[in-house]
C-alpha cells in the first residue's frame, strides 16, 4: 500500500514526502517537473535514507495516472500538483482552470476505478476571499476570490465535497494553507521559485544574497500594527507534519473535513524583515512601494480545529523560518 504525492518534488510536496517516509509510509511521487527538478528525489533520499518511487507525469494525463494506479497499490492521494502563481493566473486563466481542475477530476476517476478512498487536497486561505473577519474559521463563507488561482482552489473544494457526498465511503481533507515559508533544516529542500520571486520570503533571501538590489515593501498605509501587510506565516516542516496528521485522521474517517493549517498569529512585512536581519545578522535593504493590487491588509488563521481534531499545531517560530530560509538560500 502506498501514498501518491502529486507535485511531490515541489516546495511543500517534497517536505511532506520526507515526513511521510520518516513516519514509515511508502510514498510514490508524481510530478511533471514544470516547476521543480528531479534531483529533489535524490535530496529526499539523502535526508531519509529511503528513495521514494518517482514518476514524471502530468496529473491531467488520464493514461499516465491510470498507469500509476495500476503499478502501485495507492491507498491515498495527497494532491499538491497545480499552478500557484496568483499574478500568472490572472494572465492565463484557461491554463490555470484546466490544469488545476482537470488534474483533480482525473485523479478522482482513477481512485474510483481502483478503490482508493482517501484524498488530501492542498487548498489555500485565499478561498476566504476579502470580506471575512479575522481570524479565519473553517465554517466561514468562502468564494469571493480575487483571482483565478484562488477560484481554482475554491472550485476544487466544491468538486471534492460533491464527490464525497456522492460516495459516502470517500474521505476528503481540504487543507487551507496560510503562508508557507522556511526550509528543511538540512538546507537540502526549500522554496525555489524561478525568475523574480512573487512571494515575500524568497524575495528577502535573494536581496540578502545580493541577487536583487532591495525589497519593495508593498504599502505601509494599511490599518495594521505598522502599516504593512500582516500574514500568518507557517514553517513548511510544520505544514508537512500537518499533512501527515490529516492523512492519519482521514484514513479512519470518511466524509469531508476542512482544516486551517496556520500558526494563528500574524506577522507584518517589516516585522518579518527585521526578524530575518536579526536572526541572520545580515542587511535587507528595502523601500516603501505602492500597494500591490489584490493584496489584503491582514489575515491569519483560527487554528483551533486542527489542534482539537488532528492534535496538530505549529511548533516552529518566525525566527526558525527566517534562519532556515537563509540557510537554504546560502546552500541552494
Ligand atoms: C505576503 C505579504 C505582500 C512580496 C500568496 C498567495 C497564497 C499563497 C501564498 C500559494 C503581503 C508583501 C510580498 C514583496 C511585499 N500562495 N510583499 N513585497 O500574497 O499573502 O499569499 O502566497 O498557495 O495563496 O495568495 O503572499 O508572500 O506574496 O505576500 O511587501 O516583494 O508580503 O504585500 O503583504 P500572499 P506574499
């Protein structure tokens, strides 16, 4: 019996593969390598001492997905594979909807043919839209997304909830990530966006390394602690452990459950920058720039449900996230 991690050579998928392997679970990684490289499998083996099976495949390719389910006895799917750049999704909505939705539908078809009953989905806090009060709670209204990437997560949640309603034996976990940053302590795995990073932490590390001249702080006139955007940063290793806890719960409970995976605490852009500089004893020059279109001033999780149901909560601090991100950047 094995677990299929789609997108398993990506940032969150690779860290989750390490936790699953170290928990003694047989893991199959499938990835089309459109946003990662195959040497991540070598790095996972170096960290764990176990080389997971790896299949280079597009999860929208029904024949390729069928071949995986025919070759391996898949007892659960952790679905990370998907396009995830917010700005790019606005420019290429058709590609985003096709890839992010068809992959899920293709996997559900194969699962039904092979009697696989557990689906853990990589969702996002972005489904809460911009009109919910903070902290976000799983029972809050979702939708009202501000970009096709967010809408594709919302639509996937709807697809999976309806599939579980139609098949009461199916177990679905919808994991709503907040802001994953950090890297494995070994420095062998981390966030490796191609080109100019969209997200804050990879941009900070590139500035610290001297590859970019300065950080643009997108607005300091928000109604927040210091005027800059506030987010719920979660260490990627904590997030990976959250997937393990969710799978272990899902395999014993049919039906659909939604979980926020966040720290429950907010950190501003300037607080993160200052923490990074202090922890790593390095400068990060920045300028205050105009607000970025589509940004929300502040959001963070109510993380109570994951604690109560999964007995999971974050353990690593913002200092850990800053230290591990820099260690990865220097070694990467
Ligand atoms: C964080 C804060 C920016 C870059 C997005 C997606 C979300 C998830 C995580 C995939 C904001 C500020 C950023 C910069 C800045 N992705 N910022 N200068 O937008 O909260 O969430 O990434 O799952 O779905 O929406 O993350 O890191 O882009 O921004 O000032 O160069 O940092 O304004 O306040 P975001 P982010």
